[in-house]
C-alpha cells in the first residue's frame, strides 16, 4: 500500500479510494459486465453472425456517422454560441443562456415529437423544406437534426468557462505585436480553447451514440435506411432475444470506448502542450 | 521617437481616470509614471499604446497624430504586469510571434526569424530556454521573455505596465537595474508604470507623479524627491514630518522657531503645514540659545549606517511622532537613549498653506 500512497495532509485516502472503487463497480462495471456475461451464452460464430448482418451493419454506420456529424456541427456552432454568450452583452442574454440548457432538461421523447412535428411534410419548417427537395423527418437527415439538438449544451457548457478565463491581455498582447483579429483567434485563442472543445465534442458524440428517445420519433425507423442501433437492441429485447440484444450492446460499448479513448488521448496530447502554470 | 500627450481626458462611468493630461516624453528617455492605484497612470499608458481610447485629447508620435491609429499600426512594444505570454507556444514561438504574423511581403525569411529571435533571447540571457513552454519558467524569466517578445517587432516606443509588480522583492530589484542597463544600451523611448516610488526614482530618467487623474509633478528623480511641488508628492515620495505653523507676510513660525517664507509674501495670518524630511532635522542635546523645539526620544532604531529616531514633542498637544534620521557618527556623539530630552530644528522645510484658508493653490505657491 505504502508504495504508491503519498503522504498527504488530506485524510481518508484509503476510505475514499475504497468507496470510489465500490461505487464505480456497482454503478458502472457490474451492469456492463452483465452485458458481456449474457453475450457469452452465444458461440463466437453466433455472435459474429448476429453483429454483422447487413441490417445491423447499416445501423452502426448510421448511429456512429450521424453522431459524429452532429457532434462536429455542435463543436462549430456550440463554440460560436459560447463565444457570443461570453464576449458580447445584449438584452435577453440571460434568457439565451438558459435556453442552451433546454435540450438537456427536456425529456428526449418531447424533443423527438416536437422536432418531428416541425420537420414533417406538413410541419412549420417541413412545408418549406420539402418543396425544395429536403426531406428531413423520417430520414437519416432527421436523425442528424435530433442528435444535433440534444448535443448542443455539452459543447457550449464546456467551452464557456474556458473562454471566460482567457485573459483579454493575451489578445491585447497579440494586437500590439501586429496580429489581426483572425490571426489572434487562430493562433492565440483557439489553441487555448481546443482541449475544452475536444471535451465538449466527445461528450456530445457520446451522448448522441446513446440517444434513443428523440431519434425514434423523427427517424421513421426504416430498416437499412433510418434505423439506429439502440432501436435494434430494443427490438431484439421485445422479441425476448436477450443474447442478441446484449451482443449488439457489447459491440456498441467497445466501439464507443475505443472512440472516447482516442479522443481522450488527443485531448491529453493537446493539453500537455499548453498546461496552465 | 518622442511622444506627446495633449489634453487627454478619460472617463469610466462616473470615475475620471484622466483629467486633461499633458505630457512630453523625450526621444530615448526612460520615463516613469508613478502614482497610487486609481491615479490614472495605467490608463494613460494604455491610451498611449492604443489599447484604450480617450474621450478627448490627442496622442502624437514624433509630432504626428496617432490618436486614431489602431494598436497594430502604432508600433509600440507593450509589456503586461502578468506577462501575457502565449501558453500554447514555446518561448521561441512567443518571441517569433510578432514576426510571423506580418503580411507575407514584410515577413522575414525563416532563417532570419530564427536569427533575430535567438539574438533577442541572448539579449535577455535566456537563449537556453527557447524550447520550453511559459509554465516551465519563473516569473522573472517570463517577464524577460515578454520584453524580448515586445522588442522583436522593433517597436518605436516601449511601454511597460507595472512590469515588476508580480515579482518578489529580490527579483524585482535585479530586473530593475537590468532594465536600466538594457535601456542604456538600446535607447528606445520607454514609459513604465509603477506604484513603487523606489522603483521609479531608481530607474527612470524622469518621473511623472500622478494623482486622481492629474499630473502632480514632472521632474528628474532628484527634483521630485528634493523639491516636491505639492503636499501629495511630498507624502507619496518618502517619509516626511508635518509641523503646524503660522504664516504671515513672508515669515513663518513653528513653535518658537521663525523662518523665512519668501514664497508667501502676501500671506496674512494663515495656518500652514511645514513639510520636513526626516534627514533634514538637526538634533542637539542642549538649547544653545537658539529657538528650537523640545522633544523626547521614544524609540531608537540603529540598524545600518543611518539611525532612525522617533521623537515626541514636549508640552504640545500634537502627539504624532517625529521621524528623524541621523548618521551613526552623530548618534555616537549624542549618545542618545530612549527617554532623553533633545532639541530639534528643521534644516530645510517647505510650507503649504492649509486648504481651507489658502489664498493660492499649494502647487502654484512654489
């Protein structure tokens, strides 16, 4: 024990570590391992057949592709929203600030129904988009819209505090050295924001992968076209195919884990280059 | 390059930061803006840099109006109190920043950038830190890098905002004399802001003392210390003793002591305050028949070559202690101990009529 325990004036290291491990086991690890154990009922061949059917493969592409695209869009526009909220003063700013959290607080089914009503062919927005050739509701595009909606707060809320902490002196210093606004942003501000932006992106991405409620309403759920993996899992559960459902879960879990690990590594790498003193 | 500031005023809400300020900075000099916090010194510096715009007035660089010029075009080097180094860049890239952001046709070749940056790092004696990041440096090193970065763009003037304010006392002192030597080598017109009078007096060619958005006095360190133009400057620069006195037709009285007051020939029965520096008070054991003030020694501090005495006047309602500084030799002659009675007389004093009955402003009276 004493080999890696450092002496500290803060008491309770053993107790705190023990509790943390127990808590994580109970809340995270045991439920997750249950999925693996359940999957173990299958042979490798059965497992491989279930997780690689064309319908399932299409759903992976859709889930991860739409989530990635939505997180990317959120990273760009979330940064913009955070920028406006931090840098400018305008009437109703507090209200706009509160609005950002709405996708977070809203039951996802409500969001799904609302978005579907808006983007359907007879909806407020859909009636204008459809004649122009954009069909949003009941297509992969609709899924992308829903995932963008629910992911926005993650980017805004992670970037905002970091942006608030950037001293105006840095920008002033860049200006006295002859940099224009664009150079100041790309060379000074953006690198400082990048780690936070990556965190926000990762959170929005992770949230989108797991999203179910808002998507099923707007997706139309057509096999091979607009069917997400979580929906397939539910379908299998409803057919009492527990092993098949957990097999898909395990695949999603592993892919998500790998993706988040990559993002974390990127983040660690970029943060290492710019640690605060 | 000379800097000229004409009738500059600046208001932050109801707070007046600058009140009709006029200032001349001569080409190649090192000027200190000295004042307590809230005196407007930093605002003045930022207006000169173009980081702040004044409500009215002009800033001239070398006789040319620069009031409406953007910071980018003013070619000023600015050093911030908290360094403002770019965290995500190495020390080398920090210094190279000003060269790299230049438009393509004015940007030096990579080899030349390398050359110039290394020269500057050598100048600030930190070339061995080129590949480090700012968080790996000490405060003093960071400020020297900030200075190198400001110098990289070959600014016409160098502006420093409390450059040593965030450093500890020892590093402060070192950097102070280092800055002075650097300035002597480069002769770039420089203005620095400080609230530390010792720093201003030690480093600057001329000192501008500011208070409440106005300039109280401009002069060499010697002038502002030896001939303060106002009670404020007297009290802000160094220790000073205040004596109540009476002023009448060119004569003044402190207790029984009568002195000439040639600056106030027209004064009629005014009360005034006499300002006397601690080292300009004579101390005697006996009266010698002269008019003197009797006092008691209440404290003796005899560390170093100067002995500091704290006296209290006898038979007087005025109980504020009087600070006196005498040399160690004189102290040995007098053999003073706590409780001794002494007789004192100011060698030199400045009189400022009290504000409530003044006939002329204290500043003009000199």
